[in-house]
C-alpha cells in the first residue's frame, strides 16, 4: 500500500466518522469518484508534500540562524 493510499484511507475514515449529515456520510461511505481520487493522488498530495517539506526547511533554517550556528 502506498503512502497516498494510507493517508487517503485515514482521511476518508475520519471524514466519515466526523460527518453529521446522514446523506453526506452515506456518499462518503460509497467512496469518492475515480477522477477525484486521481486528482488527489496526482496533484493535491504531491503539492501538499512539497509545501510541507518547504515549510519544515524554512523553520529549520530559521532556527539555525536564530541560534547563531
């Protein structure tokens, strides 16, 4: 199982658990459409991963420059 699949399944289960509307919960339980999942896998997930890496690098560089190392 790929990292995307693990994160996606955890996210989907959390959305189902948190959803208050019975109709929306039923739609989530049926799963997202193929196009939506492929968009998440091909575009959204890689972009978010790059963004998180960028933010972590900025925090690391900032912490090094603040300590004078």
